[in-house]
C-alpha cells in the first residue's frame, strides 16, 4: 500500500469525465508509439492493458501518464498487465500479480476499484480471485481478457458472478482475437 498519487490539488474525480479504454498489447514495448498515439488521439484517461509481455527492467515512456504494471517476474513469453492513468488523477495501487493490476480511485460516488485482468482459458480460480480481490467494494470496473466463451469455463463463471453481484458484462460484438492458425476460431 502507499499514499494516493496526487499530482494536482484534486481530491476526487467525477467519473462522468473519465474515458477508460482496454488494450490487448500483445507486446507493449514494440507498440509504445502506437499506444501513445492512441491515448492522446482518443483522449484516454485510463487504459487497462493486457499481455504487456514486459520484462521488469523494460522502460516505457508516457510523459503525461503513470504506469502501474505487473510483469511476469520469471519473464516467459506472454503475460503481464498494466493500468496507464493520467498523472493528474489521484489513485492508489492496491495489488498486482502478473495477470492482474489493480488501483483504487477516490471519486464523487466513493472509491472505485479498477482492474486490468488477464484470465487464461478455463482458469479455475477466476471466481475466487474476483470475489477475494476486486469485488470487495460497491464500485468496480474490470477490463481485459477474461477468455470467457459464454457457454464454457470462464463464461459460465462470470455469468454466475454477474447474477450474484448484480453487475453487467459488456462484450464486443465481433472477434477480438484472430488466430494465426486457420484451424482455430476467432475469439470474442
């Protein structure tokens, strides 16, 4: 734990003024300039990034942003998450592991937990991880790759959590992953 990162005199933010995006980097360092361009062009305040594939000593430079990241300590191809947030938004890093980065932001509706999450296919502890860590408060936003084909594994787990905790799940209407091998189906 630490103190709130507060580079301005702002004590909290109104969430009606914040733009949040998700980004599957599939390797952030080679796409650093593309990512920066996206942040500035789209006026993103907070980006939830998955598959950063960063080694702990890899530097990323985004001058107007603070990067809260979780790298795989025994760097193996893949993994890693990050939350990239404008420096003027006060926040507190509250936890991370190589597949999950979390922050808490004070807002006009109370503290909001925000998490960038990567869940491998059929990850059996997804429900417990979400219940034990992220779903503790009344206000939370989760973005990332949940590998949640609706009728299998994580999809059923997330559907049941949404029913129990009364939250909505927003998903894209088109594939978010196109495999290199045509034997496999695109993923949503």
